[in-house]
C-alpha cells in the first residue's frame, strides 16, 4: 500500500527540470504518467511562450518605430500623441446622436429625424485628416487601428455613461456587413473594433446578434429619407430570441446620417431591448 501511495504522490509532482522521469519500461500506468508529464511540459512551455510574447509585444512598442497614420511622424504608436490629442479634444455633442453641436443649442439632426437609439458616443468627427483612421482600417486593412480606436473608446465610455446616467450595456454587438461585403473585404471593421472594446470594458459581446439580410449598397448619393427607405428590412436578429429589458450597444466605424444605426436599433427595440446605445469611432459632422 505504501508503494502504491508513493506512486500516486509521484504522479502529482511536477518532474524537476532536466530530471529523467522515474519510469520503468514495463511499469503499469506509465503511459498515463507520460501523458501527465507531457501536459506539464506543454503547460510550462505555454506559460513561457505567453510571457515571451507579452515581453516581445512591449519591446516592439518600445523599440520599433511606427509611422503615425495621420501625420507620418515616425514614433512608437499607430497614431502619434499630438494627433491623438487633436482627435480626442473635447467637443460639445448631441448626447443622442453625437453630432458636434457648434453654436446650436438643440441638435438639428435629431430634430429632423427621431432616433431608435438612446445615446451615442464617438471619438471625433469623420473629417480630414482623422478620416484616415477609418479609411486605412477599412480599405488599407490596417487592422491595428481597430485596436487603437477600441482602446480610445474604452477610455472615454465609462465617463460618457456616467454623464448620461445609465449603466454600462449588457451586450455589445457590431453592425453587420452583408455576406457579400464581408466576403469581399475579409473582415467586418465594426467587429474588429467591438471585440477589443468589449474585452477592455469586460462586457459581453455577440458578433452575430444582428445579420444584414441584403446588401443595401452605397448610400452616399441618397438623402436621409431615401436612406431610410433603402434600409427598411435590412437587419434582423440572427437567432429567434428576446432582448427584454437589455441595454444593447451597437458598434460601427462611422455614423453618417444615423439611418443605418436607427434601423438596426429599431430591430433590437422591437425584440424587447429597453435601451440601445451607439458607439462609433467617428461621426460625420
Ligand atoms: Zn501624428
Ligand atoms: Zn442629435
């Protein structure tokens, strides 16, 4: 019995580095012990690789130069500190649609078009030069920009929610692309922003909460009324489910007129969502 006890104790002990495993070739149970020892070796290797990866990532950020997407200055980040400060300078915005209000006391965009969403947050205006943040992400496949935008959004959102006096959303979801657009681009820029954003904020996310039923094409040439007609029935929930009482946040790269986000938010509200917030990297002024 004592021998059996020692064997079990040995099974639970991690072999010392460089020490041969105490296994006789014909010892019963050696395959199980080899497997356990192998798992421990792999676990150690995975821990070491994870630590090395994090150290490499920090070293790359510290040492390797990067050209700022907006001004080209060679420094350490995808966007340099002065350009980031320009983008993030505080601007008085409509709390519902994030339009920069300028001299307006009330939002002309919300007066012209009621919104199905309740609150919107953005980093800045979709205007030169900072429109390059989205253009380089979407059309230049500069995916690190999505993580950078998500990090800046995550810094500002808790304060924005506190000002709006509501809690963080229960669920974060991206505005979906049509299957054709997704296949052509290879990624959904809204999801590339939403995923690291949810991780930073510790919130649940669902990449396929909504689906786009059809490709609505470019809406650039359409006025607001034509956009709303064009978007009718464009979105649906992917699964038969209710969202009763939930606060859902929709993420997109840019809000232009707000027609797309209105239509998507209306679908969520029709399924019971009590509140819909909008989080966009940039907002057309
Ligand atoms: Zn710059
Ligand atoms: Zn507004």
